[in-house]
């Protein structure tokens, strides 16, 4: 059982159990974009090294790095552009006693590659904004709008940064919307990130996919695997993942 440090909460914040089987806790707030199942599925899907260096882009409140820490001893850098979310992530890392493994860095992922050595990372995870700026109405809440729409980073800019941050052979794991799949594959290949694994996520066996998990390798050769789909609920409506 993990021993959690006492952390000061700001107005509107709460502490939630991350996942029952991990013992981790995380700081959340209704005023900002809280984590959901897509982050949990990405943390399980990602092919990460036992040692080395990992970057999590668009880290939000730090949910993915905290979950990944249970699977690896690698150093994890969590990159987040929003000061409020970066602060929450830092305090969640401290609360779980993970500051020796996870470093939260408040930076714009478009310019972050200029601050580190080219090819600095063995693996990257990212749960990016799913919608282009022109797609749908933006939420009036700035934190929600930035999390959902490509306000600070387009898909092309994201791929370019990942290409520069990853070493040759390094792996990128991303969760996104199936409606953007062709755009994603085209963009990744343009930046020499070759898709290797794709897995669709469905609410149940009768529903269309509402998420897609994608793994790409920098400078990889064309060779893609379509993995069995993930069903979140069984036929009785019981959540099974």
C-alpha cells in the first residue's frame, strides 16, 4: 500500500483514487479537464521501455505518467502548456512520492524540442486535443477548449515535435478519434513516424468505434498490425475494462 503525502488543495480541487489496483491518487477539479478512460487505455497500450527516458505530451494533470510509473523504471518527463494543470500534475506526483521518476515541465510542445537533445526519448505517449479549431463549437471554459481543440498545437505540429524528440526506432503511442484516422496516418508518415499497431475501442460489440489507439515507430518500415478491438461494456452493460 502506497503512503501518500499530504498535499494542499486549491479551491474546487479534490483527490480521487486513480485506479483501485495501483493505489495511486490524483488531484482533479471540475474547473479543468479531468482524465477519462482514454488516458487509462493509452497507458496500458503504450509499448514503453523498462529503462531509459519517456515523454508524455499534453500531460494534463499527470495521469498517464503516474500510471506508466507502475510499469517502468524509466525517467518520465510530463509536458503541459497550461500552468493550472501543470501545477496539479506536480502536486499529484509529490502526493504519490514519484518526484524521483516523474518531472513535470511547463512548456509548449511545439518549442520543447529546441530545449532538449534531438532524439532524447525512447518513447512518447500523447493524448492530444481531438478536434481541429474549426470543428464544432469551442467550450467557453479555456481549460476544456484547449484540451479538446487544437488551439495550441495542430496534429502536424504534434507529429513534427514527436519526430524530433524520438530517437530512431523510438515509439510513439497516441489515443485519438477514429474519424481522424486517415489524417493521423498521413501526418505521421509525413514526419517519418511509421504506424505499427492500431486498436479500436468500442462502447460495446454493437457500437461503432469511438476511440483509436495508434503506435508508430520513428524511421520504421511499413508493417502494420490491427489488434483485436477493445469493448468497454459487455452485452449486459457491465464495464469490463
